[in-house]
C-alpha cells in the first residue's frame, strides 16, 4: 500500500522562501489519517499576496519560522512514499527554497503533480484547483492551505479509485512508487 503526504504552501510574496502557511494531509491506504495547518513566519516582513490568501505579517509575526517548524514537518514526511501537490513545481520550489534558507536537507520523496494527474486521468482542462474540484465534486476553500492540501489528497485518492490496478495514460504524472503500488 502507498502512503503519501499532500501539501500546499501559501507564500507572502514572490520569493520562493516566503512560505507563510502550509497545509498537510497524510494519506495511508487511500484514507486521510491526519490533517495539519501551520502559519509560518517568513524571513521577510513584505506581504504581497494578502489579497489572495488573507494572511498578513501580523498573523505570522509570533509564529515559528520554517526552520523552527521543520522537526514537526519532518515527522509528517516520515514514512511517506511521495509528496502530492497541485501544481507541484511551485510547492516543490517553495519547499526546497525554505530548506535551503534554513540549512535543511531537501526531502528525498518524489513529487506527484495533481494538475498533470487530472489531465491524464480525466482529461480536465483547465486544471486550476477550483476547476478540478468542481469536476470531482470536492469541497474547496481555495488558497486556504489545509483546504487546498485536502483537495489535492482527494484528487489522488479519486485517481487511484478510477484507475484501479492500472494507471494507463497517467504514469508520467506519478512517482514510480504510485505506479508500482497499483500493479
């Protein structure tokens, strides 16, 4: 069976290391077993995207920075086969930039992009998270990190249910551990 972690970052500004929130949803054997949300104090006080996610400096000023939060995040990553994210290149870039900023080794897990997964499994276009959620009847409070991560987890679970033991046409969106668990 496959265990994975769906995650979503919200950022304060265009800097990849400006994570100000993270949503984490752990899935074991196609069941959501844990959900967590953390506000993060980014290294800069400049908030450019408050109008998108509603988070401002005052919300995070007393919160831990990424380095201080890492031990908790590492526990969530422990034992997972892959990390899922909607538009995974963005979240991977944020995760890796935050790790680099705080001198933390990058997680070894591969990323699964649910944008690509939705295109391959359901031929959904456009594949913005609200579009995919509407198509799959998944509840979403967009740009709230935990809601976005939960939706991402549900997309992966739905794809596994739809494809059964075969992931034909979707394999390039998936890490090898996902494919091998279906065969």
